[in-house]
C-alpha cells in the first residue's frame, strides 16, 4: 500500500531521515517515469530524478501545505526535466517554450518499435508544446486531477483542462495523419 503524500510530508518534518525514505519509496518510480517521458533518455531521467529528490529535501521548508505536496514534488520533477533538456540543447527550455526539444534526443529502448501505435503515440506526445505535453502526461499516465496539474504547471484549472484537450486533439491529428 502506498503512503499518502500528506503522511510523507508530516514524516519529513518530524523525522527527516524516515520521511526521506518514505518519499523515495513512494515517488521514485512515478517521478522517474514522469521525467523519462519528458527527456526520453534513461541516464538523463536518472540524473533529473536524483536532483529532484535532493531539491525536495533541501527546499522542504518552501512547501508549507501538505495538501499541495504531491503537486510540489511533480513541479520540481518537471523543472528538473526541463533543466536537463535545456542543458542538452544548449538553450533555456521552460514550460512556456513552444517545444521541449525532446524530439531531438535519442529514445534508446524507451519505445517498443514492434508496437507501431506506441511509436506513433510517443512521437505525437513529443511533438507537443511543453505545457500540453506536461498536461497530457500528468493526466493520461499519472492520472492526476486537473487541480494538481494546474499547480504543477503553474496555471489555472481551466488552462490545465484546455492544455490536455488541445494535446489530445493534436495527438489524434498526428496519429491519423501518419497512417
């Protein structure tokens, strides 16, 4: 059974060592895959994930509300993924940029090329603008509610819904035009 974000938040404040262990147990896999979907490359995803946990621990005092802890974790992870993309492209990449540049990065073994639909889906997702890509990944893969997506992306709930909707439409268009 997975530990609730509010329990982890409380444990981090009461007993940082135990709380950090709970944090890693609960978030290691979902944070890795969240970042991996953005940066594609395994080594970069590992680096960004490690830096995410370090930043969470160092800056815990900046998250004052246990109710927003989950969104705060994903926002840090998203920012670390964007930092990796910026480093690899040699220019700044942000959630406001038109594309993340992930299309320019090697995909290693991330996509099963024997599954042509999965390949098309991945290419369509990577072609999205950053905020739409984030909204889609957070909703489709991580099954987060729109209010958390809004907190993670620093937008309103209606903007999160719109980004997800536009992302879905663009993905459908991409897949149907590449048949």
